[in-house]
């Protein structure tokens, strides 16, 4: 099954394609940055405008190095502090490259970003 690209931005990193878009969270007033590889293995959500001490991504897909299998349910992991006041392709590239970096330290957090 393919990923819909209508009204979504495309990004090529190396030989892999990615799609990203921003949409409101239906359960809160947050804006979510959705990141998806075209093969649907990397599926990540990032809440925009998070406080620096609670920044996290929500891993939904099965690929998230160094985790062996991240696709068992939603996984909440702490992230570095990115400047996300304005979302640009450069910021999206930075987040995707961090997600794919197998040498990063993984910090599990609560759904609210508490460590």
C-alpha cells in the first residue's frame, strides 16, 4: 500500500523517499509534524512547540534504530532540542536523520514527555 502524497511535502534523503505534513491533533490543540518513509517503515509524529524539557517523538512504525522492533505500539522517546518555531525542509531533514541514526541514545518518556 502506498502513502498518499496529496497536499504533502516530499523529501529525498540518500536513496530513500520521505513524506511530511503538518496537521492539527484531533485530541488536543497541538500541531503535529507527521514524518513517513515511502516504504512506510519509518512513521513518526512530533508535536510542534513542546517545552524544551519535554520534547519527544511518537514512534508508530517498525523502523527506529537502534530499537529492534519499534512497531509494537506507540513508543515515546525523548529528543534533542530543535528550533521548531518555523518548520522547514531543513528541520524535517534534521529530525529524520536523527531518527535514523543508530548511534543515538534512546530515552523512553511518558506520553506527556516526562522523563
